[in-house]
């Protein structure tokens, strides 16, 4: 009897830990399908593959960039979908990788945070994205871009679960995932932060989304880091 009780005590943290993790992921809002997502994905699937593609992949922040205009003369693709979350990106990786692109610049996670999704769940999806890229297109360089700062004073109420402290913590964990020459962390914060760690007010529409001029500085940052 004593041995059984002792064994139960030893197993309890494992069992409860596993249950807690399962509960954590069961509570995640992983829905990503909506009319805009479906329409954009249908358009992407109709586009022919090109050689040496450079893919900008993400949500509305990425979709808002006129990447082809800012980076002329190269096969630059905008694969941003407004409202997308990490699960939505994962679901369309087969399409993204069909051309075996040279580079993917990924920025995703702010809408996950908006929903209250935990960092652990977001990092888990990032890990799956990284694994899929390495397996399906091992020569592709994957650039994990830091989630951009927000301007907390400008943010609408719907973003009340987001703040720069949470973003910086998640970025630190994202950086730890980038531990091979083919998976590279890109810190965008030095370009986008003001002196107090907020997204520069003049560069933003609402404290989150960017004005056109900000995209030029974004590309300049990538060039400065010699990743573009």
C-alpha cells in the first residue's frame, strides 16, 4: 500500500502537468478560416510558381506592404492575410513551399496574442512551421521576424490583451528557436521602437498597423542586416 501511495505521489506532477498542457492547448482559439482567408488563399493557389521567390508571409501587417514596389526586380511575393494567426500560416505552408522559395520572411503572432493564446501554444506552432520548411524545402532560408512593438496609447480596445512586455517576452522565446544557419531571427525593434519602447506614433495608423513609409524602413532594416 505504501509503495502504491508513493508511486502515486511521484506520478502526480507528471499526470497533472500533462493534463494542464492538454487543457492549455484545448482552450486555444485556433480558428483561421473566414471569407478573406479563403479568397486570398484561392488567389495564391492560382499563381504560378517562380524561381528564386522571396516570400513575405504573415497577417494584415504583411498584407499591407507593397513589397514588389519596394524591392523591384526580384520575385517578391506578398503572402499576408489580414486577421491570420499562426495556425492559419501553418495550414497554408504546402502552398508557400511549392516553389521551394529562396527566402521566407515570417511575421505572425499578434492576432494570436489578441485572442489570449499563450506563448507556449504560439511557439509550438512556430516549431511545426520550422520543421515543415526544413523537411519540404531544406535550402530555403526562413527568417523569423520579431513581432513588432505596438503603441499602447493608440491601440483600440479590442487589443487590450496585447502590450509590449508580452511581445518582448515572446520575441525572446522566438529567438531561441532560431538555432541553425537556415532559420534566422530578425530583430525589427530597433527600427520600429521610439525612445520609450513603443511603436513610433508617426508610423502607425492605430498603434498596430503601419503607414506606407514604415514599410520602406522595414526593408531598409533587412538590407542593413544583410538578409535581403
